C-alpha cells in the first residue's frame, strides 16, 4: 500500500474533516498520516478525539509488576529478558518467594498485580494456576492482570486444554484480565523474520475473542520500531479495531517502542521521539472504538509521556515498582514511579490526574 499524494495539504484537510465528523479513517488514511511530516496537525487531530472521549482526565493505577519466571521456550529477536533453563540469571519462583518480594512494597492502596513472564516449558500448567491462586488468597483485594494471549496458546499446548478451558481455569484461580503482550506486530511476515516463536496472528486474535466471550475485558499492545512496515503497523490497528467492533472487549491500546540491547546504546539505536508521538496520535485516530491509548512511561520516558498527553493519550500506566523487561533491553526511564510522581507527571502536562482501578473505575480525581 504505497500512498502517493500530489497535494498533501488537501489530503490532511480531508482527514481532518473525517475526524471532525466522527468518520472512521481508512488504512490508506493511516499510512498517509505515518508518511506525513506534519506532526503537529496529526497531534492536534488526535488531541481533539481524545478530549471528545475522555476530556482532560488522564488515568493511572497503583500497581506492581511481578515476574515469576524468565525461562522461555521462545527466542524472539527483540527480547533480552528471557533465559534458557540452567542459564546464568534464569529463575522460576515459588509463590512463597514472590510473597517475600511483594511484601517489601505492598501497602493497602495497591490495586493490581501485573504479571509478565516467560513461556516456561519445564513446569506444568498447574504451576501458573497455583501462582495466581496463591496471590489471590494472600492479597484478596488486589486485581490480578496476567498472561498474554500468546501465553494462553502456550498453556493450551502444554495442558491439552482448549483456549476457553485454559481461560476458565485461570479465572477460577483468580485472574481478572489478560495483559496485552504477545501481539508484537500482527503480521506473519514480521513474526517469521523476528523469530516470534509463539502464537500466530490468528491465534492471538482468536484467544482475545474467546476471552471477551467469557466476560474478560483485556488489553492490546503493539511493539513497533524494528523491521515492520508502516502498512503492517496500520493493519495491526485495523485487526484490533475489527475485533473491537465484534466484541467490545479491549479497554486500552498500548503502543510500545522496541528498546535497544543496552542502556549505553546511542541515539541511532533508539526509536525517534517523532515516531513515538506520531504512533500515539495515529493510534488514537485509527482506534476509534477503544476508549484509551496508553503512553507507557517505561518506553517513552517521563517527559515525552507528558507531551504524549496532548497527542491522544489518556493513560500513563501505574506505579509498577520495578519494571524488568524493557529495562533488560536498555530502557532509560525509571523502573517505577510513586503515586505522587504520577500525579505530577499528569498535572505538569496541564491534565487532570485520575487514580483508577484495573477497569477504569475512578478512585480519586486530583484537581
């Protein structure tokens, strides 16, 4: 899909008219926006859409990221978190070991555990069930957000259960929502080239469909900035938009840029801030049926996250405590932020900070 525009100003004006009247943008519109260097116009359109949807409110949550295991059967080219069993730095924690880590930081205001981990083939599906079951028993008031659609496909393979049976077993153990990872770029060309040794595009989408059918509200991500084409980025968004039309199950879209292998990586090894802001804005414009676009400060850094709040973003994630996956790949951002720092991050951008729960119910508005 190559877009050749003889009058880009006219095309931008046509897109602006669509946005003004709430008309859906086409794939060609999305690619044109990516090819345009008129970042401010794109950002202004995205800001208009976001203000229409969410006003000036920007959401965050008191949460903590947990990592039970970094052992993984997949060897994705972009991942620096994974380890092989027995490799230096590899670990698989018991629930009791995780309790020790949690209790260093836990307080009654914590509302969510966000579990991210490897596809460890050396333990049975029951290990993953017991992890959630144990967390829910010890911290009954904390929502558990865990497992990508790619992990659900993995659990289905190792257990012999269907996607629905896997999801129902996890829900019975205490799971409340799926994370958005494992999507990367929903393109088989990309997934083959990048060695994404996990769920296919169709499997990822089908698992989200099944999750929505049993009442789970979930998250969706996109990992951009490597070998994907602009057309593939837009198609990724359209796949999500089409599924959302069908199920209305996605709460938020999180575009994440690929991180380099080292914190010492030079500027040429990092996704340009221009591309980050453009991707936030285009996501807001293309995904007209998903309520929130997240500016993930771990990937963007705190100051660019503030700017993203006027480019269509309405969420800045949460406290996290100690993020490991992006930092294993060279992220320069803080590993976590305090509640007060998140409030200032939002207010410093001229927006209204709102503490939320996992499902975007408002806990406290900071005005």
